[in-house]
C-alpha cells in the first residue's frame, strides 16, 4: 500500500510531506492517506466505475421525452421570488452566499414566516443555538407553527431527520459548519463541504425537498469552499451590499430555473429586512439639492430599470500623486472616462483628486452609466450643479463619441415616472425616440463635447 499526502483544505496531493500546502498556502493541512497502488497487472482491463445515476442510462429520442413543468411555490417575499425566477422550485438546491452579518440568517428566518401557512420547514443551524434562533425569531416576529429548528452539524444526522419529517423546505445555515463523520477532515474543508452538499442535493432530488444552503464568502468575495459547489447546486444567489448601507441586494449568479439578471432589493432595519419594491424612489430620496457633482443614473437590472445617484468630487490635491477612488463603479472604467474627458475636452483632471461614489451601496456594471459619470465629473470640476430634473444614459467611446445602449425605452419610462423632465440620450437613439415622447425634452448627445452644454457651460 502506497501513501500520499493530501491537503484537507484544497485536496492538493503530493508524495512528500510539507508543512505548508504549496497550492492554498495553509499550514499543517497535509494528511497522510493510504492509496491503492497505481500499478495494474499487465493487460488488466480498465475498471469502469458506475454511479447510481448512470446505471440505468439509455439514450432517448428527444421527441419521446416527456416532462411536467417544475412546480414552484412562493416564498411570500416578492423580491426573493423575483431573483429565483418566480419562486422556489420543488427539489431544487439554492446556494445563498454573502459576507457575515449581511443578513442571510435574518432573511431565511423571515422567509419561514412569510411562506404559505402550513408549509413544513426545517431550519438547520450549525452556527447558533436553538435559544439564539428563538430570540431572533421573536425579534423578527416569526411565529410559524410549522417551523422546526435543528441545531446539528453532522450531515448524516441531518439527512436522517429530513427523511423522518420530510419537510417541504430545508434551510442549512451554513454549509461550512457541516461535516460527515465518515471523513477525517475538519468541517469547512473542501472535502467536507463537497460531501455535505452532495448529501443534501441527493436528498433534495429524491424527496423533492427544496434546500436553501447558506455559504460564507472568503476575503475575496468568492464562496469559501470549492468552486465545484457552485456547479453542483441549481441556483447561486449573492447577497451584496455594504453592512453600513441601508440597502441589500440579492443577485443571481447562476439559475437553472430562471434568468440570472434579476435583482432583489431589501432594506435592513431593526425588525429585519423589508422589501424595496420601488428601489429608484428609495435610492433618490436623499439626493442633495443644488450641489455640484451629483447626477441621476439609470441602470438596467434584469428587466427592471433602476435609477440611482452617482456623485463625483474633484478637488485640488495636497500631494503630487492625486488620489483616485471609485466606489460602486469600476475603477478602470472611471480612469478611462477621465482620460477621455481630458483628451477630448481639455479638462485637466490629472493634477486633481477624484472621488466617485454610487449612493445606497449599488454597484454599476453597465456602460450606460458612462455619460452620467462624465457629467458628474464635469459638474464637480466646474462646480456647476446639474439640473435636478436631468437624467442621462449612454456609453462613451474612446473617441469621445456617445453610443446607444439597450433598454432605452424602459429607462426613459422609469425616468418619466420619477418626474425627470430632461433626458439626455445618445443621438443615434434620440432621432426615433424624440417623436415618441412629447411631455419631456429628449436631448441628443453625439459626444462628450455636447455634455458641457447640458450644464450651461
Ligand atoms: N439583536 C439585534 N438587533 C438589531 N439588529 C440585529 C440584531 N442582531 C443582528 N442584527 C442585524 O442583523 C444583521 C444580519 O445578521 P445575520 O442575519 O445574522 O447575518 P448573516 O447570517 O448573513 O451573517 C446584522 O448585521 C445586524 O446588523
Ligand atoms: Mg448567519
């Protein structure tokens, strides 16, 4: 029998013991394990391993395949249902991940309360004691009778309990605390996380139980544990937002049962998370008046346009290398916009400090926010406020030209709904849209050189 050393954290395998795993950098994680000899007798046939799944596998003609529509049920929280694609699918496994303290346990406990009366739910906690959960439930006003709590970390005991009580929904808080006592490694290691997830997935598929798994994220924001966990589950949801911010956003990174670009917006308060059905209004509610550097921006989140506020602060720098900071917007994109404005409009940003911030903790990923960002920068540099009823969207190219973006009409409708009167859009789309909207002024923008005019400069 040969032995090998296997890292319990990342499964790196080596024939020699080392103090530190060269792959994941963890100390003292290499464990000695016996492996079957790789040498095979000459001429031996390759061993084919069969799993339960492929034991009865036979190909079928696509026309012969029948199916029944997957059955969904509502969680009672509209914003959460929206991200899932219209509710939880029976027998599906959802991974909900986010930083500690973002509100995962709070949201899931609230779901236990909002879900239809009489739905059997098993909440398995490996992090908190039953009295702690009871205390939180009382604070959130959760009094669901069909909710059972299990404080356990041994996945085999958990699956036994699930099989015994056959709940409709199982919540696992969190996967990093679960372990299989048949494995030698510590809870939270790749092997344990994978094994626990596999047990839960197989029970979800056999019993038709919907399983929601909480997963922690590591320092880099990725789900702590193997990437393979994301491939194993049906949906991956990320709970985003800054703990200091009021708003929390749930985004689907993967969804086998729906679109991945819907977001759900929540507000964190003393009595838990409340849905923000009208995020634009909420995000604009604290907008300052008559101050330079603030511009309204409209981004598409899935099928929903959301209006937020982008702020710029341009100031003289006390040091020869001025500070640049971008929060809620890609740093490299902001550097590109500064370069375009400097080159095409001759605006001198290079010796100035530049700070950019999207309020409410929203993250802008779309190039449609180029134009409002540029406007906010010019406004702050020139210390000229942007008219409050002006909104702009469009991509800015390296030549300083303004380019069309998708969802123009949806964005314009949302802007009109919120009372914006002047809508600056790429000239290419403006031609046709101008005729369509009569109550508002549609201003065509050909390039960055048109932006100064919007500010009356
Ligand atoms: N007793 C409490 N009173 C008010 N707010 C609380 C209380 N306990 C926790 N919270 C708030 O709820 C937030 C979310 O907590 P929690 O749901 O446990 O997060 P997670 O499960 O994602 O780690 C915390 O950041 C905190 O602000
Ligand atoms: Mg928690």
